[in-house]
C-alpha cells in the first residue's frame, strides 16, 4: 500500500484529531474552536513526560472521553 515509515507525528494525526473534533462539536455545537481544542487536549492519555511534550504532544487522543466531556458541558456539568 505504499506505507511510509517516515509518515508520523502531526501529519499523521491530523485526520484523527479532525475526526474527534467533529465528534465533539456534534455532541455540543455551542462549543468554540478553542473549547474543543482544550477538551481534546485535556482528555488525551498523557504519554512520555508529564503534560505536553515535544515527542507526544498532549498524548494519545481519547475520543470517548472528549465526547463525554462535551456532553457534560452541554448538560451544565462542565
């Protein structure tokens, strides 16, 4: 399939993050882009050094937790 081992990092994750951002927004369309970014960052599984780092960024994206957070905010629990 022409897989390239050099295709990684932010280039490879863009499609996944965009998809999760769409799910979060569909769960709560009143969220701003900044709020969606914060939700995705805060609900990611932290990898590597604690917090945001140069190797893993904010970590491994967690779509389920991000959508649940968006729903909680929509219901007034955020």
